C-alpha cells in the first residue's frame, strides 16, 4: 500500500515534524507500506492555471502524480490566520475533481493556539470531500507547546498520532476489501 505524507507549507518545521512522525508510525506498524514524504518547502510548485494535472512538469507534475498514484494521503497543515496555507490550497487546485476518489485521507494540523481547532473541520474537510476522499473522521491537532527542538514532546499527541495511523490504515484496508468484493461480483 502506498502512503504519501504531504507537509502543506513552505515555512516552519512543526508540520513536517508531525507528518514525519505519522509516516514513521505507519511504517513501523505496517511494514508492507511504502511511505513517501512530500514537504512543499523542498519543491518549486507552480500556481494552478486550470490545466490537466498531467500537463504540469517538474516538481508540480511530480507532486500531483504522486498524490494521484497513492492509496493513502496524510495531510499535514499548519493553521495561518485561521485558515489553511495557500500553498496547500494550490495543491488541491492543481488536482481534478475526482483526484482523491478511493483514497483514504487523514489530517494532522499544527497551530499556535487551541482557538484554531476547528479550522480543519470547517475548511479542509469540505475541500477533501469535494475531491471525493474517504476521510478518517478524527484528526490530530497539535499546539506549539507540544513541540521542542523539532520533536513532539507530548505523549498524548504521540498516542493520538499512533491511533490516527492505525485508523487510517484500517480504513484503507477495509475500503480495499470492499472494492475488491464489489468489482469481482
């Protein structure tokens, strides 16, 4: 099973740390998975201009193809100004409407304050639903105080990430079995 972790920002380290930890947890608990981290800070992504995702080249084409080819997508997003960053929204704009059909998607959000807890619920989940993702209903919300020197130091956060990883892979395996049965009959 292919799992892509997307760190949806070009600044800071907390979101990448959270996605890294999630992918490591998945790889440790499910050795048969193939995990890939895409940190938008390491790529030059073009702005969406309405073209088909296959028409983009370079980093933009690589990222869109990786998302289209994966079975599971773990999205990491910081919360800036009570919203998801534009760099992450641009990735969604590059994809076709059915880009996440038959893909399980889970969310890890980082923020400086607990006041932004509902941003993934109100802004990110509707976009992912529009793209036809099968969403893991619970997401992990991590505050700035849970990090120290680019590491997660809160054991409760680690536990929630481990549970998210488990729920994500369980949902992906369940949907794969359902599709197998549905398409065979």
